[in-house]
């Protein structure tokens, strides 16, 4: 897992995370929250608009899943982060 987070291409990491999220087990999907959170910490270093869009999409998925689990405050954080990725240019 840590090795995957050190991949220099954020696009590859985002695609891997999205693929696992759609096809993974419940425990793998829980790890996806951790991955999205870590990618969010590094979001200021992501300058490619396509990569920022991919991370915004992952935040949307994370927010929807958190909301469906009645974790409303957490969902709001993911939704706001996704919006910021779409509106703020680094």
C-alpha cells in the first residue's frame, strides 16, 4: 500500500484507487478512504487539470459513501475538497 502511494504519477494512483473502489471488498473500500485522504493532503502539488479532476471525482465518491453511512461531517469534508479541486488553480 505505501509503495503505491509513492508512485510519482498521481494519475496512476487515482486510477488505481478508483478501480479498487468499484471492484473491491468492504475492507479494500475502507482503505480507499485513507488513500483519498492522503491524496488530498498532496493536492496542492497536483497541477495537471486532468489529475485534479480525477481526485475531485474520488472525493465525490468518498463523500457519497460517507453520506450513505450517515457520516455527514466527513461527507461534507470530501464534498468541499472536491469542489476546491475544481475551482482552485494551484
